């Protein structure tokens, strides 16, 4: 985790300052936060910001952070989501303690609290249709109208609510509403629905319940029951805070957590709406929730992002009160910084063209020594077979090179990484296509390791793989999913129209050095001069790796 000294030097954000003040003044003896995901989808990078905040402040203050699933809408929930969310939180490096919590743990208590509101004449059963309810609600400039069912007696409301609980009414015919103020300037306070009929099988409670509480009602009471001190939410819940407080105040609960809102994470070249992510999955615009182009945590993990890089990113962007859009390059720089230190180096030719060294002995195989990391000798070395025939990148040869081109071409000498200096001799073209199929060179046997005894300077260094000893690998070049910074900016254009057609390019002719055959799924390496690549967690196998590009060595989008 983060170095304590570094943490102490960094100024506190406004949330951490509030928590620090509350602890120092004795308002709270211990900070207790919670991360409350809905089990109706996979977590994405925006959730990672909330995870790092809620679990982070708990760690920093020797506090507690609960993992609590808001499982109040069984029609959209799945055990697979529950399991994936737990996996993601653990993978990010956080621990929620002895057990996972669920809003469904409190269904009986939530029901009794609703009964208490009815008895206090603060809630009533309403039979308006959803359309009628919208009409009665009013607008931002016009007050709403009271429901004709608003002044039912307490006894009638209790009886109807019990019938709702017993499943005696159909879905959409009856709801329980809080009785607040239909003229409130805050639409969330205009007699909001707190219970609805939903005859769906629940993944934990089965068919026990026919009614389910709404999120705003469940949220505050679950926080209260768990003794949460600071309920941290994104800014879209700011207008819901009066309802949060109203429920707790009206019920006179012994604990009243403080809800604090912060700006959600918005990133360029992506969408963060769970609904839109699901839309792309269902329409096969991507290859599932864990597609490496998706900024879901499972997608980032499969692409080769590390927990440290995501935590560092969340720390770098900070916590604020104003909405903003973070450049994707900030996230990509964090994974570059992390992998630059930890990733071993390897050589792989993505678009190969053959090089024949005319004066190299037939059948000779030499073993060149390659460093696994240029700045860290403790990471060791590996042996690279060198043979008469090699593969280099097609763009490392130019038939008519410019002055500034320092790679292979007529009258050019280049250094083969860890190998020899080679001099261009000739090349062969396909007569039909005009494509260069073979490049002939000579080598200087006195330059093993890449340096010339006579001190002559060679500007270009290129990577290579033995044609005889290298082996084919499948490479997926993943890039940003959208080709515009804000795919949702133009409301007249479907965001899917901005999908980047080159966000996934599959290379089937790539040739890798032999050591890559042993690369384990999930392991990330740097292909020298190419970028960082991760052995796919799902499809890669030892001896037959499938590698996903995690990130390029530099931000190529700055030029676009």
C-alpha cells in the first residue's frame, strides 16, 4: 500500500479532513464507512475510486469499511455479480473484515420501520399508476399535487401494506410512499416511493418477500443499523440527502450517519454508465464484461493493469466537489509507471520480415545474453538464440530512407539488440505485390553484444527474433474504445456511433523469443520498443500464449 510518510505529506482532501476533525473532537471514536454496490453489473474504474476512498480512509484511521450489497431489486441481480464484485475488491487489495453484508439482512427491520412511519402518519399506500404519479409529481417550476390516497387512515394503510407484503396485489398497482411535501422544491421530497411490489425470486431470500424497499429508503437505514459514521456518495446523491436525513430524523434513530458527496469519476474516451456498458455487452460491441477494452475492473485486470496502478491513479486524481473529465492518459501513465519497474523485458516481432545474414555460418546457433530489466540486475538475464535467419519489424526497414531514419536500409548499419552490428546488402520483393519478402545483410563478428571495437558509432538499435527458434504468438492490440473524448457530448448522435473501429486489432503472424512460451496467464512483460503486453487470463496457455497489449510505451493519442 501507500508509504505512510508520503501519505502524511500530502494535504488532506475535504472528506478526509472532515473525518479527521470528527475523530479529533471526539464526535466519533472510530470511522466506519461502507462500499455499497448493487449486484446488477460488474464494477468499473469509477467504482474503484469509491472503493479506494471508502476502504482507504478506514485503513488510514484504523477504522472499518463494510462491503454491503444493495440487493433490493432481485429482477436485475445475479450471484455472478456478487462474486465478481468481491473478487474485484480483494484484487484491489482491500479487506472488509469477517463477513459480507447485504441490505437483505435488514428486510424485516426495514419493513418494521415502514410500519412505524405509517403509524406516525408519515407514510401511505398509493394506488396511482406510474403515469399518474408522474403527472401528480409536478415539475421543477410547478409544485406537485397530492395523491387522492394521501389522507387514508393509519389503519387502512397498515392493512393495505400488509396485503402488499402478502402478495395480494399485482405489481404496479400499489406502492408505499413517504408523506413529506408535494410542494417541495426538491422533487425527491415529493412523497417518494419507499416500497414497491416486486414478485421476483431473490438470490438470498428466495420467494419470501413480495415487496422490496427503494434504494433511498434502504440506504440510510442500512447505514444506521451498521453504525456508519460517514456515508460517502457521489454527487448525484446530493439532492437525495434531505430524504436520507428525513427518514432517520422522522424515525428518531439512535445513530444518524453523515452523508457526504464527492465528484464521480469521468474519463475521456469512454462511458461510465452501467446501463450503457450493459448495452454494449448485450449488443456484442465488446466481448463481454471482461473485454480488455472495457474499463470494468475485470477488463482492466485481463488487460494487464495492476492493483497498484489503479490505486495510484485514484490517489493522483484526488477527491473533489466539482465534476470534471480526467484524461485517459493519466490512467495510462500510472500503469506505465508501475510496469516500467516490475515488468521483465522480452522481444517480439509483431509484423515480421525475414533478414538473412549472408556471411553468418550455416547451422550455427549462438546464445546472446539479454537483461530481463535494464535498471534492475536482480531480475536476472535470459538467453536469446541467434541464427543466420532472423525476423525484424517490417517498419524497421526502409527502401528509400530519409536522413532522420536511423534503422535498416541501403547504406545503413544497425545494431541488433544484444546481438551484432549488421550492414544492409540487398533485398527481395514479391513480383506480384511489390512487398519486400527478404532482406540480406552482412554482420561484423567482432561486434557481439552490439558494440564496435573500432569505436564507430551506430545510431539505430532494433529488436529481432530467430526465425528458426522463435515461435508464433497471437497478439491483440487493444486501444481506446471510443475515438472521441466525450462519446455522450452530442445528444443527437448515438454514443455507439463513436466506437473506435481499431480498438481491437488481432495480429496472427507475430514471432516471439522462446522464453515467452513459458509466460503464465496474467503475467505482463514489456516488448522492447513496442509496449506492455499481458498473457490473457482466459485464453492464454503456457506454450501457446495469447497476449493483450496493456498500454503503449508512449501516449500516441497526444498526436491525434
